[in-house]
C-alpha cells in the first residue's frame, strides 16, 4: 500500500472532519486570472459545505463569472498531526433572501455553539435579517476530493 493510500480519509472521515473544523479557505479565479483566496466560516451541507458572503465581495463577483472554486480545510502543528481536505467544487450562488436568511441562521448558530434546529435568539434573528439582503449564499459541491491524515502513519515518516 502506498503512503498516499495510508493517509487518505474515508468519506465518513471527511464528513466528520468537515463537521469539526471551523474555517475554509476558498480559492476562486479573480478578474486578472489569478487565484483569489479568502477564509470563510462555513457549515457542512450535503457532501460539501455552504456559507454566505456579501454580494458585492470580490469572491462573489468571481463566482458569478466562473462558479468553480477550490476549498481547503487543514489543521495540525507538526508533520505527524497534519490533516486536511481539499476539494474542487462547483458553486451555487443563492440569491433568494429567505434561503440566504436560513443559511445565515445555520452559520451563526454553528458559531455560537447552538445545536442545529435550536431557535435563534431575537437579537441574532434581527442581525441575520439585516444582513441577508446584502448577502448571497454559497454552496460548494465537491467534484474532486483529496484528503490526508498523517496520524494514520503512527508517527512514522
């Protein structure tokens, strides 16, 4: 078995990893043809992830022009602890305000420590309602996934 095969995560491990992490790095193609890289909070969605951003942001402009991205999630502070998932994705831009509100609620609930489906406090609902009209949802659907967990090597190189 190759070292690459040894460190690859299973589909269930990838899902669990994405559920535990907090920040994705999203690379889209900028107007000059170069990568545009941006960190974003996210929530797991179907087999990928979803988030929201300002509709006038550079990443939103890039994704309207070319709805494809590369997403990276990683952690580990030494070689034997390196873990990560990188995936190429088709991106759906969601502009329906009600759906963007739902996505914003899911995102803010996750980062406030609430459980999915818990009612959002009134002040959070007000914040999200004020933001949703200015934002678009982004749904990243993986087309190719690469993963690694160096912990599977048992500390060897």
